[in-house]
C-alpha cells in the first residue's frame, strides 16, 4: 500500500493526529513538532517497505524516538513573557493547577509507563494496539499500565490534593 508517492498524502492526512500523540508524550508543542519530524524522517527511509497501514508503523517510530531521544535532552521548559498575565478566576485556576499536577505526575513515571498511559487513555488504543505500537507484548502493556496507575495512586501531589476537597 505504501509507496513513495503516498508519503506526502500520509503526512498531510495523519500528521495532526500523530502530532497530538507527540504532544501528549512531551507536553510541549515545539518538542512535539521536533519529535514528529524526526519520526517522519525515519519513516521516509522505510516507506517503500511498508505493506500495510503506515500509521501504526509511524506511531511506533514516534514512541521509540520519544523513549530514546528525550533521555538525552534537557527537559526544562521556560515560557518568557513581557507582561504578567491576568489572573483567572479561582475555579479556572484550580482546574488548570489540577491538570498541571496530573501532567507533572505523568512526567515522573518511567517513559514506558507514561507512553502506555498516553496511548491507552489519551489515544484510546487497546492493549494489542499499544503492544504493536511499542513493540512489546500485551502482557507487558498490562503490567506497565498497572504499575503506572499504582504509582499515580500513591503520588502525594495527587493524593494530598484529593484529600483537601
């Protein structure tokens, strides 16, 4: 199915979804774009050998690049601003704070566990699709998801907040 002529069509049609996955892994749009671009460059070199739907193949490249590439990078994110933003209402702020706490807790998970949770709960993939995307067994997917959820349940930044409500 995948010929070099269809690569541009694939990139146009599937990049938004793959970029969303990259963002969910990195939690930064600029890093997500870099991650997706790296994955697409690697996919281009193998494009002629892809016989089936190329999206799972490219998604696997994306996850593998994320797992290896981001180990070597500095992950501190800075957002310079010329003026301080206006403060939102307390409800909006607490919702944003809560979402940020969840993202930080996800960021503290080992990369494989984080990838499993992102693919499962944000990309709505089943266990066998995740196993194919990551190149691991279904049992490993289940094990990693169980361990990740257990760590999140024990994460003090999430449990302390819930007990104050």
